[in-house]
C-alpha cells in the first residue's frame, strides 16, 4: 500500500467511527440531561466567587481576561 492509500483508508475508518458517536436527542431525553447533577459547575455562585478571586489575584498577568493592577478594584 502506498502512503496515500493508507491515509485514505485510515481516514475512512476514522470517519465511520466518528459518525457512530453522533446521535440526535429526543425531547424526552433532553430532560434527563438537564438535571442539576449533570451541570459542569455544581455551585455556580461559589464558582463565580472563586473566578473573581482568581482574577483579582492574577489581574497583572491576565486572569480570566479582565485587566487591572491586581488590587481587586475592577
């Protein structure tokens, strides 16, 4: 097999496996994914406070995209 043939073969196999992972959710399945247990951040307020503290400390180097001098007086 030539290199191009091998690349096309692996691309075809990869695309077949990749399409097997895509599924369309039904409306009744979306309800189970919208439960609070499925959230990326379990405590959004606590997470916001931690991000603000991090940004205040690291503002001189960027933080979460907010500029400042690091004093916390955004």
